[in-house]
């Protein structure tokens, strides 16, 4: 199979979004922080005569919506989420449907799982308890059912999972732990009384006899992180469609550095029509996923006047009764820092929030065009430069590799001014060309898909503008306002493309400097965030290699 054949095959694969919608209405774990969203500026709020942008600040805890629970949830000396490799987050797996065997407060066991699916060593395991029916957006929504009364694992479960070398475990309810083995036991003591009464009736033991707290602490806070066992909580979406099936399963968390958990998009894939699932999974084992995402931490520079990331631990393992809890953070940031997708609403208020854009818009065939040899400080790139590198087909995703990622903050060659203010940008015909090609979205390895001198940067950095303007005159024989009349070209790639649904990802990083021009399957995997104008995510190339 060639890479081209893989792209065609994978594009036809059956795709299942297993992600719970993320909203201001999504409940966090008890006593954590709900998502807050507010506009700190609007398109009419800019100075200097040019339009501004719609910009939001978010405040949240990382247990809201579908999220990866990292090792530092239990032990802060363990690996950061940003250090987890993509190979650990994707692979063969099964969705075990035990929904008919569990009820409020009950325990599930390894035997229940193995009676439903053929579990292999090294699999990803998603447990379908059926409690996703109580998710906040469902007709049967029940926050207590989802977060307080859901079933949880039996005492031997986690050691069994470690022995099977599972990559990660996902659950379609509030927690991968039984709620009565968390501080929820103390927050909702009336429910604990009911849970313990049920345990005594079914197992003849009290809760502390069944789960001695010292032993439970040892397995969750020591053996789980030591063995790199990860959890994904609050899985939802189309999970029921994969009940008791084997699939290729992927979790793509935002690569957070300081936080103990991170919002995650979870996807499942099975064979397209006309192909056996065995052959499909064999193909997927030969696929390499290339990460184009920068790590996201408090050192990540924001777009100039935006709010940087702030991380505050509001709870620690040692500060909660009996060591039953996890480390937990509350974060606050504007969205336009680190690798993120500018959404339609960022410049087009009538557009769609990130979470309301269909998943097939974020993924599909596309190209990487390495134009790094054609650009320099403040220079202009053209459609011809792109088409000299790879064939651009109608409906493609387009990744522009300018080489500016080497000046981004994680790089040893980091140069924040050059990265932010002197990166190259598109020619006047670029946006119209993208519309004609029906490009799905554009990704750039610099801070903006617009030329910085087509933004407020022109006013903030007049000396840089003088240099850029002279360079334009020397190259094209026109000054800036002749070549880019402000009435049409101010923020051209934002204002003129977003109404067409053509948005772009900014600050692509990671392995992009090592990626050659060519054709790939490309995906943007963001949280399914309902109200936001833009969003962080994981940006990935899929490439087949024998």
C-alpha cells in the first residue's frame, strides 16, 4: 500500500466521535471549577482605524468535559501530559459494553470486561457503563447520576489493568475511580450511606473493608503513575455505536505542561465499506502520526496584548481527607497562544463556534508545502510557491511550512520578536486562491496566517514596518498601501476567509521542521467546545510507511 492509497482508504473509514460537548453548562467533578467564558475584546474595539478581533478569556478546571487524567493527577513528580508520546495515546482497543450489568454505586470487575470483549495485552480499553445517558446535553441528563452515583472498578481492577499493560482506560461517566473512593464520599455522605448499604448487601463488607484506604492509596497514587496507566474520563458522543467492538482508538489531549489533566478529543475508527476490520487494523499499525503541536505552559508566549496562561493548584493530594483526592488545577488564559485553531467567530460573529463545526471539516487529505527556502523576514509568499511544492487539490487541508517554527518559544533558536513581528505572510491573491481551491483550513508555523504588517502590528512596530515596506518596494515596485489597500486587505486571511468557513491553525510546531513537502492525512483535534471563538488542540499528520 502506498501513502496515497492509505490516505484514500482512511478518508473513507468509519469515524466515531467519542467526545462529550464542552460548554459553560458542562459540570466539572464536584468542587472543581466550571468553564467560564467571556469576551475581553470585540472586532470594533481596536485602535488605529483597523478592525480588531473577537477575543475570549477562559477560566476552567481540567475535569470539565472529556479529559485525559495524567500521571501528575496522583503524583507531581511523574510525567507531564506534554511528555506523553502520540504512540501511547493511539492504538487498537475495545469498547466493553457492561451497561446491562451495572447500576448506581455498583462495582465492575475484570471478569465483566473479559466476558464482553476479547481484550489483548497493550489494548486501549473503553468501558461503556451506559452512564453517558446522564451527560449534561442528553434528554435524561442527571448530574448526580453522572458524577456521584456511577459505578466504579472493583478492588483488583487497577492491578489487573496494569498487568494487561493497557495504554489507557476510558469511561463514559464522571470518573475512572468509583465516586466513593474520591472526596465525593465526603461531599455527598447521604449517597455514601446508600453505596455502602448496597456493598454490604452484595459483598458482605463495609466500604473500608472492601477498599482499605492505605492499600487503595498505594495502587492509585503510586502503582498507577509508576506504570504510566492513563485515564480518559467523561467519554460520550457516539460511544454506543462501538459497543463490544474492536476499533482504532485515539485520544488527543492538549499537551499541557503544568496541569494534571487536559481536555481531549477522543475518536474511534473502523474499516470502510468493502474492507475487513482485521485488514484495516493491520494497516493502522503501519501508520505514523506526526505531532505538529507545541507544548502549552505558563512560559508559552501569547499574541501581544492577550492574557497568558495562568495555572493555580486549588487542591493537592496531601490536602484532602485520607489521601483520597487528586491534584487539581484551575487555569485562566486567552485562547491565542500555543497551537490553536482560529474559529469563525474570532472575526465573523455570525460564524460557528469550534464545537459546532462537523468533525469531517477538521480532518482529511491535504498537503504540507515547505516554502521555507522561498521566504525571509517580512517577505511575501504566493500560491505559486505552494503549488511548486505539492499538488493542491480541491477541498484539501493546507499546511504552510515557512520555517518560522524554529523561532518559536520551545526551540533553542527561539526569537520571540522575529517569530511574532517579522514572519512572512501571504500575497494579495492568496485568500481568493484559497477560496477557489475550497481549502478546508490552513495551518501555519508562525503566529498568524496574515502578514504581521496587515495587522495592528504595523502600528505597534513602525520601524519594522519601514523595513518591510522598503522590502516590498524593492521586490514588487509597490509600497504597502498600493499592493495591499487597507479597505480590502486588512487582516485579509481572517476577515475575507472566515465567512467562507476557511479558518486557520496558528503556531504549528512540534515535529513540523522535519516534515517534507508532500501529501498526508491531516487532522485538527480540538475539544468539542460549544461557545468559544477559537480553541487549542492537537494537530497531527498521519503517514503510512511499510
